[in-house]
């Protein structure tokens, strides 16, 4: 009888221990899920006025993308210009493309400039040949300096809420599809929805984005649209050893969404080439070379939008600079942003 009681007690004790272990495991998993969900949410922005509807609509787009569900590092896919490759292969090629056109002056023509408040000079340039090859969409380059370290400026541009605060036209910015970073590299798929003006239809983008670093220590912020619009009327041309696909009407009935579905109330726009070269200048600041070519598919003639882009790029740089400088007034806020994107904290030399 005593032995049976002892056996029963041991059995109950073992069951209780097992139950406690399972409970701890569940709690640990629940905490991990909450942390992952928090990290995931930090990579998303929805305009507060339309948040409920936009969350649902955007979630539907992601859930309908079989490409994202099946994506891994070996998946090959097509960029807007017809180039096939894996995500890493595309990003390495694009970094070299931006480096080539950012560091050589061949083909550029100066179209404007100004002296900034920090005594730096900003110049706007256009590349006429690449503009012509881009069906009239201007290929622009802006060169300037900011009083912000390169890594903080980069992290600001990779942060959904920071960028949305700097751009009132954003309706959705979703960086949640981020893949395991490598040394000095991050790869993401980004969905962005914007309202360029009250008289224009919303536009959205689906981009391969992230950053890379080169052997000279320069940082590259990169974004290029994936092929979500393939028209039966498309034609192919050669561009920088890359097949470029140009459609006569990217929003016609023959278009297909073979990677990421479209919203019926949006025009699918293209970040044809968006790249920033961030070079430390030795004064805790950054020399910036920003290159951009895009197509809003808005119906507005390119020669009109081309007149505004150079100045708009410069204005964006100044807004980012001011917001980063506000962060630097509080090391905690700046370091949280850096940590969120895998960069070391700011270190200041002690005052004497």
C-alpha cells in the first residue's frame, strides 16, 4: 500500500514536472512569436486615416503571392528590365551598376544646383542617353553632403516608419519580407503605396531592396522593381549587358501579375533604378550620390515630371538629414534605430 502511494506520488510529480516544462516551452514560444510579431510590425507602416482597410488589402496581396510563399535564396526571378537571377545575384549586379554610373561623369549633363545651409553644394545632373533608353524617363544624379554618419542615414532609409514620417504621400510601406542578412548586406522585398497628388490615382511598387557595401567602405542603398507587369506587347532591348523589357502600356488588359498581385485602385509604378552611394567623409558626415530613374505610369508626360525630380531628390535628402540629426540629439533613439537594422551603436569620445 505504501509502495503504491509512493509510486502514485512519483507519477503525479513527474506529470507535474512535464506539465511545467511544456508550459515553459509554450511561454517561451509565445514570447518569441510576440517578439517576431513586434519586429515584423516595426517593418510596416500604414497611414492612420486608412489603416484598417490598407492592412486588409495589403495582407491579401502578400497572401496571394505564391512567389513570396515559395521564395528562398536559390529562387530565380525577373526584374522589371528582364534580367533573371537570384536575389543576391541581382543585388550584387545592381550595386556594381550604381557604382559605375555614380562614380563616373561620362554622359551626364548638369541641369541645376544650389548652396545648402551646411555650406555644402548640391548639383543635379541628367544622363541623356540613359533617359532616351528609358523611354523618356529621366535618369538623374544628385550629389551633395550631409552632416550625418553613413550608417545612421542608411538605417533611416531602411526604416518604414522613419521614411513614412518623412514622406506624407506614403499610404503603405511594408519591409516585412526581410531575409537573413549576410556580412554587410541585407535583402528585402518592399511594397510601397503612395498618393502623389489629390488629382492622381494612387501608385504602388513592388521592389527588391536592401543594402550592400564595397571594398572601399562605401554603403549602397538599393531598390529596383521586380517584374510584376509583363505585357504581350513588350519589346526587348539591350542595356548595360541586361535585357530591358519595355511595354507600350504597362496597365493594359494584357498585363499579368506573375510575382505580386495588383490593387485595382492603383497604378503599378516602377522604381527602374534607385540607388544611393554613401561615402564617409571623415567629418562624421557623408558624401551622397543619389541616382534615380522611375515611371509612375500616371499618364503625365515624362518631360513634365522630369522637370521636378532633381529638386525633389535634393529636398528629400535635406528632410532625411534633419530627421537623422534630431535622432542624434538622443543617443538612445539613434542607437535603437541602428540596432534594429544590425549596426553598432554610436560611440562618442568623452568630453575633457
